[in-house]
C-alpha cells in the first residue's frame, strides 16, 4: 500500500466510520498515554510516512506490518504505536501485541499490557512513556495536554 493511500486510510479512520467502542477499547489505563495516543492518530493522518518511519525505526516493527495494520478498519495508528511500544519494552513481536489486543478487544489494552509487564504505574509503563516522549521530540511536535493546560514543547526546543 502506498503511503498516500495510508494517509487517506488513517485520515478516514478519524471519521465516524469506526465502531463506537474503538476509543474505549484503546484505553491504556493511563490518561497521559491515552491523550498522546489520540494525538498520534492525528499526527499519523497528517504525516503518514513519518509515523510509519518512526514505528519501524524506533519500535522495531516491520514496515509492511505497520502499513497494513494502520490500513485495517478499526485499528488506528495509536493502537499500532502502543502495541509496538509494549512489544519493544517486553521483547515481544509487535504483531503479537496487536493480535492479543484484537483478540480480547472488549477487555481493552490494560490486560494485554499487564501480561507483558507494562501495567499502569510499572517500570514498563514508564519506559513506554519515554518512548512516546522521544517520538514527540523527533517529530518536533508539542505534546498534547489536558483541556485548560498549555501544550508542552519537546525537550530542547525554544520558542
């Protein structure tokens, strides 16, 4: 699949074509991570090539897997990123994490992450946060904040 097509698919996934339960299923159990996964969806829709490159290079995922996963209905870029981040931290294949989440979607990400040492509040979850922050730094993208707070700039950036 071409990156142009990937961008179109990723952008379309942000629309109401996804099942209603998708956002709840993606919940990681960590509001900080959830906010960034939603923002990663927006980033990937606008910059699909940079998103794919990031996951391939820094989360050790196969390019074809990332491209085809994002193109699937009901799988958003944030899901792929989180699956690959959990995989990176736990030493498992990214595909295995995404399949585990898809197989138990009603339970959400928390049980999948917990089974692999990335439960909220654990050192594994802290490592996932570090991976996310590093991606934001490479993207030179301000991290999203909760409503009412200002955007956090990537480390080392000056206004």
